[in-house]
C-alpha cells in the first residue's frame, strides 16, 4: 500500500518520501512530508484533502482515539492568526 500511496500522491503533484519493510516493521510503513514557510495555507489544505481521499481509497485511516463528541471545539474559523 505504501508504494500505491506514494504513486497516487505523485500523480497529484504532491511529493512524499515513503519507507516500508525492512526499514520499518512489516505493518508500519511511514510517510514523510517536507513542509516549508513557502507553502501557502491553500497548498497545505490541498495536501490534506488528498490525504483524506487516499486514506479512504487505500483503507489507510486508523486512530486509537474516538471522534470527538464536540467537533465545534475544533472549528478553526472562529479565531484570527497573528
């Protein structure tokens, strides 16, 4: 799955470095993204949207935590950045 993940993102012009077995345990591949101050918020939002889609497509989503019962606490539109 890690190779498909990298290939799909590269096709969408998103660079990612992936590492799989034997450098990681068999079921624990990793992905690394290099973020810089030159990236805009729109660029980062695009990457997050694509990651969400890839997670669904390749069935990669996993969390040890349940979704919040109060998602309004995470609404980032109610404050201003300095």
